[in-house]
């Protein structure tokens, strides 16, 4: 396979009540829980997407990160071949635990389909695909810790094999109100903004 | 020149048998693993599912390990992988990857409140337990992409081999029938009250099942069972819990996979489809196949034999389809009676001898995901 050089275009980090885009803090509030933080972030960026409020926390986290990276580069009514490659440690366990709790009460046994559907980590990829109309490659991986080598290799494979024009890749971890998202866009188009950086150095900033 | 990619070893652990041969015998004889179960720890009312017998599982496992620390699913996965790792003689070095595909993994561990049990519900822990049993030295890659996980793993393994990151990739795909999953499908009113009937007029939903399937994907043509020649995995971008009405994601996945394989639709001899037997899924597949002009290609769903084994299904059904191809026999789509989708598609109604050169495997799942992979029979030397 031809190994063309690929470039990181934009990146975003969401953690500790703050959103940092390309190294610049774009939203920060006093410590609060994720439900409140995500709602305030949604309002701050004047996002118009009521479905957001039905999502579980993992999807909200992935949605917010992708929103700021993808909105400027997606064009309505045009094909956007942007692959989504996300990973985390806790899969959908935050919602799995809530769903499991709903099963433990045998007297009041009404498992909810609206909760069950979020007991899959790849649902957040579906949410992002719907939002930006991305009919594109997508897969969700689980690792014990952020694995920049795999994410970078696999993104390059998709770009070099022409399965995607751009890859949105990163880490979206959420469990019990502990969260961190790191997402970046990569493509073969030359971009020297982050030429001395790798996914790993940006993740650890 | 792009590297060629093959599947050289296969195995599966299912209610129909603990190796490929016994599974094929059962399928040829029209035997299904789906039975009625009454087990209030799984479901308040009786239900149909395809479940592995615990005594058989434990006794098979005792033959390869005396350790008591493995979960039911881990035993299934280790049993599926063990003979193929041994047979292959492949060194588990830095060029040998390990992919584990699952939808829910050890989710049953959540029934227990302890911290240790909670850790075991993590998919990376499941992967490490299985990986350490065999001594892989590369970090396990876990794919959890709903019901396409098992076949998506083949596609990802192929891509990693083509890029020369690895020479060999062992894949295990497995899922278990649990209260968690049964109640969830039931909450969607997606469960069939009889053994599932894919593509039939009177289908009412899925029967769930459990299985583990394992394959070795390799750059080495020696002992190849099949060649992997094209793949694609495109999201519908339509709905998180229902398929696109036009089958757009599946349509594009198949189109891309055929394009990469450089074959026209009329070359396909067989399609191993997803066919969960829910009204929407089967209809969506029929529309996608029809839009591609694949109405006359023989198609089956193996869900009538195994139930829906979630993340295992795509790989298990690939293992069976490889045998179908190499034995030149189309297997009956069990449970089918009268066509119940709006587009005419060619459901295989009884076992039939047919030369198969190329086949297509597809799957679709929650989150709007779809995967299509095209395989080519290996010419004997």
C-alpha cells in the first residue's frame, strides 16, 4: 500500500469543565457535573439540535467534540467522506450500569428501550453521522488506555486506501462523571499547523 | 501491488457443535440450535433462544485448562481460538495481532456488585484475559461496533495486513445470551414468540443466540480457505435504533466492497445476509439488494440456526459461508416460508449443490452501521 504522508488539521480536548480547541480554551466554567457542563456548552456554542438532550453522556461528549471540528468543514447537500474512528476504556459502561440497575427491581420491571439503545459504544458514532450526514466508514475500539499508535496507523490506512478523505479520530471516555475527550481531524492534505506534533503529544497537552 | 489476504483457519463454538465440522453437519441436516427456554433468571416468561449447554462447555474447557478463573464467555472464546492457534503454528510475535469482537462481552458481571466483578465487565479486561491465555505479545484490539463487530473485524484485519502492519491476525468474536440483552430486545418489542423466521411474511422478530467464532486472517496463501477481496463499512446516518428505509448504508457498503474486489454484481454466487427477522431489518436488506440488482442471487440468513448472536454473528456466518463455498453447497435459510419483504429476493429454500466462486457477507446493526465483505474461492493448485 502506498504510504502517503498525512497531517493533523484540528484537534480538541474536553476535560475538567473546559473545551480547548487547537490549544486555545474556547469554553470554561466553574466545576460542575457533566450534565450541567454539557448543557452549558451546548448553549454557549448556540447549537440547534434538540436530539442532543436525548443522548447519553458518552454520546453528548463525542457530539460536542465533533461539533466544533466538523461543523466548519462539512458542507450541507454535499458528500463528506469523513470516517469516524473513536475509542475508549469504559465502552458504554456508564449507561450499562444504569440499565442493569433497572433490571434489578423485579417488582417494578420496565427496562427502557431509550436507555438500552445507548448500551453500545458505537451509538455515539451513529449520532455524529446523523448530525453531519456522514455516510462513511466508522468503528469503535476499546483499549485499556489511549492508543495513539493504533489510532494513527488505522487512520492512515483509511486515508491511504481512499476509504476516507478525512478521518476524525480520538478518545471519548466517560464513566461516572469522569470524562475526557480528545479528537482530531487527519487528512492527506498538507497542513503545517501542527507539523511537530503527533496525536500522542497533542493528547497529553 | 497490494498484498493479498486470506482466511486460513476457522473454528466455532455454538449450540450445534464445538467445531466447524459438527456445525456443518447440523446445518446440512436442518437442525436448529433455537429452543424454548424457561429460566426466570434470564427472562420472566418462556422464550426462544439458541443457548450453549453449560455442562458441555465446562467439560470441553476442562480438557484444555484446569483454571477456574474464566467466565462462561471467556471459556467459549478460548475454546474457539485454541485449536486454530495450535494448528496454524504461527508464532505470536510482534507481527501477529489479536482482535476481539463483541457487542456486550462479560456484561453479566454487572449482576454482581463487587469491584472485581465490575472490572471484569470491561472489554479490555476480557480481551486481556483471553490474550494472556495464549500469550499474544501485541496489545489486543477490541472492536465493539454493535452487530457488525464480527465481520467488521475481518475487514479491519484485512486492512492491517495490506498495510503491512501485521502478517497474521487472529480474530475471536463472541457474545452470550443474558438477561441484559434479552430484556433490551424485548423492550424494543423485537423478540419473536416463535423461532425466528428471516424474510418471512409472518416474521415477528429476533431469536437471540450465543456463540464464539474464530478465524486466522493471513498474508500467507498456504492452507488458505478463502481470499478476502473487498470490504466496506458505511453508516446510514439516518437513525440510531432503526435501519435506513432505503438501505443506503448497506447499499453503499456492498457497492464499495464490490468495487474494491473488482467484480460485477453478476459474479456473486451467494449472499450470506444478516436477516435478523425483524420487520424493518429484513425489509431494508431486500431494498438494498434490489437496488444493487442482486434479486436473483441466492441468499440466506443463518439466524434460523443460531439465533442472533450479536457481535459473533458476522464472523460465525462467515465461517459457515466459507464451508458452503468450499463444499459448493447452498444452505437452506431455515425458518423461511412465504416471502415477506416488498422486493423479490432469492431466498434459499432447500440445500442445493451449486458452484460458488464469489460470495458476499453483510451485516447491519444499531447505530446505523453496516458492513459488507466480498470473498473469493481459492483455486486449488
